[in-house]
């Protein structure tokens, strides 16, 4: 049994490792086009900012580790030219052919091109891979730019704003929209904009960038430009092999993460996942989902029958020192999905003020028909990740606001208040439900 | 309509305040036997330790606030001698009678007596009320004791160990049992014992204290003694009035928190609550439950019909700087309740090591028959409260380990790892379930 995995970052290495744990005898080969595997790509902005001293710290295991400890063949700097399912073969660039019994496609995503004049100038950088980060770092060290423009205010754009401020640059953030994280929510946007402005980020939101010059972007000084207008799944190989893609160009998989071609699985940013609230396939490219899908794809590739249940759309990021987390549906997404949402927004402390409590802001989205929790956004200095996870769990379980408002959450002055901000928000939502 | 509330701390003031919000016209009187109402009793150990500078910071609102802002009559230093339901009257010590239409009993709990010779010596202190804390503080300032014995390792005992260490005393902690927090769990006990020993607390566990001398307890030097052998509900008034008490001496209430006598409600530490996992009444005296029950009792006392769903038994406390939290059933409690539990225990980081991640220890209890999560214990320096709350929510919602292992929890290096320790524990439990 030969399992071939294309892609060696989050989903790919999870799949290979899980397959090995479940099957000691399978031959397992991972094909990775870059020079590194198994690294924390989400940590790269924090290497640029200086929180992480050495990029090597982001590498969970070097390729040799997998070879030596797990008996997984890892071939770096290896590009796949074609997948030929009829002959169960992967063709490498250079002509070599690999015969596979099962295949896991974990080719990830890549930044989309920005169709703006000047985007190909040498001071413009994408920020997606290990190599991208190293190219940018070299430029920052060698050219010592004083100002930066970031085009695109997604995860990467927001994290890079913080990172480049930390490197001492003046930062301007551009985005066509004036909303963030796909939430299209005034309440959340206002909070994020305030965070950015307070930290010293100049904002140019709500209009498209027209032109990038060698020293400016639309008249704003910029010695270096980060292009982060979004990502798209890497699915050319899959598509050419006859594998079905979905609406966003990501690979369609069933609940076992198998594609339309038997024996070929897909996981991570190149594949669709299932949205538990929309009750439909969805493309949500995140490291945590990639790892989970990889785990399931790896198990099923060696003969198990594990289901990947899906996601509710949880994410968190640091915006200039504060945490911003979301889970489930925003008010607008909920409405578009046919729900009739009511919302409640509260500001409350995470601990008693006599214990140095910090402000936490919570917005809850609740379905007025069923009373079920649909989504939530949380921002603050502390305790955001725990609250987002509580909401994600409540939403996954289908709890109604009425049930959740009395959730038996923990209390002790060093850690919590008697009424958690989440419960206060649930009470307010109940009040609106009448 | 005259609502009388007996007791003015957590449950009592919550009931009075909620009643006022829902009914602008009701006459509301709170009777409190001490001199303060509405204070954070759980913060008192942190005033002793010095984290809280001034005990006044623990007072949420002074009595005048309720009078002025909420139109609630608050009578401090007022002791109730008798409740006479047949005549709908509360008799105060001194002879005054109050006519009530609805009554909320929120008389709380008190430390049980310790039947040990010497327990009445003047250097022995209980630690339950505002006045207790002030008496102890005065003794510590005036007598400058060098050593302390704490008899009883419940919440108060553990918190006072930290507080008295912080005041520079040598501390010995005595308890008949060698387990903590009602969990009777080796794994958890070992962790808590290690925390205490590392912080410098001397432990005398597993045997009853025989005698308290003026300068020692069972031969261990002790210039001051804290008696914290546990608490019991204050229900003499209720019992004498014909109100039914349960097995532990706490007031029996229905889901609307009404007692067996129509129009008389009970809430907080004097009353039973409902345990969602045991599917039975249970006496769990905690500040957070008291506030929630008070809120519901207050609403129902003025004519609403709100249900208090119950609790799963969540608590957290700080033990010498580290957080220890539990929720749901311990392995032993689960077995005693007729479940067939399997457990999984893991140690993992709350964040990537390159982001200064700290160790978090998790023990999960899962029912092997249904696969449902039954309980969990979490300890660590950071992120314990959030994880306990995630488990409490999952347990309340009845999630199975199989569903929970893929919970869409948030990930970003400053806040989390790709696989949360909770999910790793759920995976391990799944593995044991086979």
C-alpha cells in the first residue's frame, strides 16, 4: 500500500502522520514543492515582528524527523506536474512517475493576483509562504524602508500591520471594503478600526487601490508594499486530473474527505469543508481546519471510515495587541442564510475590577425563530480565545440562548466575574426575543 | 405587593434587583443581619493576601445605593427571629413584624463547627463573612504571627494558604482527606499537592486533627489557626417555618425555585440546586450559582415563571498562583452515579512554544455507554477558565466525545495551538472507547 500526499504543511503532514499511526506497514511519501515541511505558517508574521527570534522555531519537525521517526518519505523541492488517476500515478516535474494506491491532495492555497498597475514592482511582496517571509525580511533588513502600504485587510494584512509597526515602519492599510474577517458588521468593524488607528495605522478603506508606484500607493508614501488581497485554492492539478471543484474553486469532498475519484482524498486550504450552520459545503481556509481535515483524510486514506463533521467558522487574530475572535454567522450572513437574527452587544469586564479586570466586548447573533445561538464576535485584551471557544461549542451543540444564559461557567475573582460577559449578552438577546 | 428578601449578599441582592427591574411598583425590603450587603465575599482572601488593597473595593454597592437608585429598602444589622407563613409575616429580633406577599430566603451558609479541642481558642478564626475577614486581618496586623495552621482544604482553606503565604507566614494545611474539591481524584490531588508543596505549604493530609494548642496544632507550630472544615446551609429559620429541607439540610425548591410553601422562594447557598448530570437535586454552594438562582427567584417572586435549569458543578480556584478548575462529574462520582466512565489525561501547551506557551493539564471523564462528556479537570498557569467553560458548555449540551474532538475552536499563535489540549484529550478518550 503506497500512500502519496501532495503538500507537506498543515493538512499534508497531519494526513501522513495519522496514516502512519494507524498503519505501521504502509509506504508513505510526502511531496512538497518548497524546501520546508511541517512549519507553523501562521507564525510567520510574528517572526517578522520580532516576537519569534528565529524562523527555525516555527518548524515543528525537519523532514529528516519524519523519515527517521515515522518512516515517512518526505521529498522537498519536488513539484508535481500531473496526477493521472486512471493509471494511479503522480508525475513529477522532471519526468519521474510515482505509483500510488491512495492519494491525499493537500496543495493549500495561494494569494490571488492583484490586478493593479505596479503590483509587480520589486518592492511589492506577497506574504504566504516560508520563502515569501524570508524575501520580505531580507528586503526590510537591507533596504530599511520607512513606510509600508498593505493592500488587503484580511488575516495577513491585519497581522502584517502589527508586524511592520513593530519593525518601526509607518503603516497604511488599504482595503476595498471597510469590513473585516468576512463579518461585514458595523459593530466589529468599528472596534477593529479603532484598534488599528490607536496603534498608529493609517486606514484607507472602502475604495480599491488604483496604482502602485515605486515610492507610493495612490499618493501615500510606501517604500515597501504587502499584497494581501486574499487567497484562492491551489487546485489546478486536481482539476486537470478530473477532480470536481466547487463554486470557489476548492475541491469538493464528501464527509470522509474523499473526492469524486475513489481513492483520492483532499484536505486543508485546497478543499471545501462543511459549514454546520449553513448546512452546506463552504470554503474556509484556516490552519486549524487544515490539521483536522488532514487527520481524517489520512485515516480514511489507509482504510478507516472517519467522518469530518465540519466547522462553524471560528477564527481569532491579534490586531495591534488586542484579540479579535469570531465564530458562527454574522448578523448579515445569518440573514442571507434565511435566519431572522436578533443581536445583543455588551461590554463587560473579564474579572472584577478589584482584580484588574479588562474590558471584553461581545456581540451575539441569535435566531429569533428557534432561539438558537448562530454566531458571536468577541474582542478584548484578555480571555477572548476562551469565550470564542465557549460560543463555538454552544453553537456546534445547537444551544438556544435560553439554555445558554444559565450556563454553569466558572467563577473566582482571579479568573472571572459572577456573570460572564457571554451570559450577559445572552440575557440581553433573550430580552429582545421577548 | 411587598417582597421581603432575607439575606443581602449574592442571591438576596440579585433577587431584589431583578424583581425591581421587572416590577417598578413592588415594595421591596432586604433584611441583612451584618453591616454590609452586596459584596464580593469570594474576594476576601485576596484582601487578606494584599492583592486587593482595601476591603471596600469588594463592595459592589453600599446599602444607600439600592435605596436611592433602585428603590429597594435595605435594612442591615437586622436579624430575623421567625418566619410565620400562615400569617405571611417575618418577625425581627426585637419584636417588629413585617407583612410580606412574597418571600425570598437567601440566608446563605456558614462554616460548620470543628469538634476538636482548642477550636474555640482566641487565635482560631473562621473565614466566611466580611466580619470574619476583618477580625483575622486585625489579628495578623496586631499579633504578627509567624506560622499558620489551616484546618480544612476546601476552597477557603486553599485560598487562605496562598493568602497567608503572601503575608509572610509559614503555612501548614491539614485535612482529613487527601483529595480536593470533591473530586476524589488521584490525578487532580497529585497536581494540587505539588502546587502547594512547590509554593512552600506544609501538608498534613489524610488524618483528622486531634488537638489545637495555643501555639501548635498536633505538634506543628501555629500562631494563628484558620478553621475551614466546610460549610452547611443556614436553614434553621426555614425549617422552623415548615419549609422542607433536603438530605444535606438545604432548602428543597422546584425548578421555579419555590419552596413547598407557596409564595416563599429560596436561592443561593441555603437552597438545593439541580444537577444536570445526576438528574437530581444537589447542594452546591457557589457564588455564581447563588447569583443565577437569585435572579430567577426574584423574577418568579414578582409573578414570572422562569425556570432555573440547574448546574453541572463548575468551579475554579487559584492555588498558589495556578488555576485549578473542574466541571461535571469526577471519575468516581460518575461511577457512583451509575455511569461507566473512561478517562483521558493530557499535558499540552496553551500556545505554541515559540509564543511562550504554558503547560495545561486536562483530565476528561467520558461515559463509555453513551460516549458523552461527563466531566473535566483543568490546571495550569493560563487559559484554564476558558477551557473549563468550554467543557461546561459541552457537558451541558450533552456533546459526545466523538462530536467534541472536532470542535471548531479558534487558532492563532498568540492565543492557541492548532490542537487544543481539550481536543487532544477528547481524541485520547475516543481511542479508549475503541
